[in-house]
């Protein structure tokens, strides 16, 4: 007798989703993938990290292998507080909760804040992992457009007024100000200040996702958390700057929220990894962390330059793309009537190149069909021109066949 698992699962249970599809593309043999937003493992300072790990086990073995306090070790939260302060971001240890990556931080905040029937504002497009999390909650998600200067503050103001007329107060706004996923765009300082003004005026909590904030060029712009400490929940991660396999991130918010999150965590993983906290702290003390961040910046700069040069050379004349100042991504808009989602199977099978169609990043699936995300973080510089050339061949062929 077999178990009928389909009958046991709720009909509204979420499918594997777009994230699973991306990782499936990454694993296909012979496919050059611009799909996954993953760091290049060649950039990990593996030997130095191994030495630091050995020291951790020698000096703190039993404690590093034991359970951690649910919010994370006090000394680790003090370390995070000091590290954030160097970037002008205020976050006391009591306001910090150590998490299993930035995505868990977002999930825990959603669990703490959202109620059935709530409304949430996100960028359009935005991180598809955040959209996947929000689909687990009975809430309505509204997209605020993003352009090459980041989230549109003017449209945000219009949306807040429109929702207020309908008697709706959004629970929060989720935004990625630095080198946004998927567009690669950065929210300009005037828009940051206007967003904070609106958030203050409308008493709108802001969730600031800073996964890529340390991977840019030049002087960083002020964090929203720095401009509006009381109204912004700051989400961070070591996944893009250190090692995603450690599953180490954090959230910084008001103590009331932090306490609620810690309580909710008791029903999930209970606590963050003790060893990951010890290892990250040891690597920071030894200068490994900051050295690796600089290595990653250098590698990403080379890949970004190669990608933008190749796009200019091989894309159809009518195509457009963003020019990021950091991070992992550029965002391509194809000329009509091309549909990036419909073209993807052909591009993968015929050209052996993968990307993520733009529709995956929008709250409304009808949006983004002419757009696609290219991640250059995991592609060797020497391979980028050929990969972009193959994409250009596919898109030009589709245009000529219309």
C-alpha cells in the first residue's frame, strides 16, 4: 500500500518555486549560468578559514559545538554592533538577533509582524526569495516601481495616499537600497532621505535588506537605518561577503521586535550556529573577513566590466540594461515583442546559457516578461564575452523571426 501524499498536502501548499528552478539550471552540465546569485568559491580564503576554524576548536571546542542562546551570543552581537557602527548604522546588542542568513531574518520578521489580511509594500521588481516568503502569508503584496535611481519615492507617496483612501495601512515596506537584487541599482541619497521622510510621516516601518552593501565602489551612501534608526529594521548577512554555507545573518530592530522574534524562533531552529559565530569572529580578528571582502570587490568589478562591455557589443540595439556600481547583477530589458521567460528553454537548450526571467521578481506575474536578470558573480571573466554573445545570438534570432 502506498501513501497518497498529494491528498495529505494542502491544496494551497507552495510549489518548489523559482529558487528551485534557478538551482536546477546551475546544475545542468555544460550550461554557462548567469542565473544564480552565488559567490565564487574561488574567492573563499579556504586555507586561512581552516586555520581559524582549527584555532576555534582548540580554544573554544565544547562551547563552539554546543547550542547558542536563541538571539546569538552576547559577545557576537556586540561584535556585530561595533561592525555596523563603523558604517554609521546604530544597533545595540539588545536590538540584534543572529539568524541563519538574511532570508531567515526576513521570515522571522514577517512571522512577528504580519496578520491575515495585511498589506505589504515591496519593490517591483524585488528579491524573489522575499516574494516566496510573503506567499506563505495571507497578505496582499503591492509593488512600487524601481528605476535606475532605485525605488520611486514619488510613486511610494502616491501609493500610500491611495491605500489610505481605501482605509489600508501597510504593515511595512521591504527594500534593498544597495545594488538591488535583481536590478543592481542603488537608491540615490535624495531618494533615501525622501523615503525616510515618507516613512516617518506615514508611520511606515521599513525593512532594509543589505545583503550587498559592502560590495560596492566608492564611498557608501547612508543606510536607511542610519537616517531613521527608530523606524527601520536592518537585515544583514555574511552569505555574500564570507561564506553562505555557514548560514549566518542578523536583524537589527527595536528591542520589542527582537524579543518577539526570539520567542518565535523557539518553534523553528531555536538558535543560530555556535560554531559559525565563533568562526566569523575569529576570521574578523585575524583580518581574513575584511581581506576576503576586498578580494570579492575586486573580482566583481572585473566581472561587471566584462559583462557591461559584452552587453554593449552583443545585445540587440534596442535592448537596455542597468549599470551597477557594485553587487552581483545587471537587469536587461529586451525589445518587444521578446519574452524572456518563453525564450529561456530555447536559450538553455540551443545556446547552453541560463538566466532568470524577469517575471519571477514581480508580485504580479503579468509584469517583467521582457526583462531578465544576469548574475556575473559566478562566471569566470574569460567566459563572460562568449556567454553574452550566445545570448545576443538567441535574442537577435528571435527578433528576426518575428
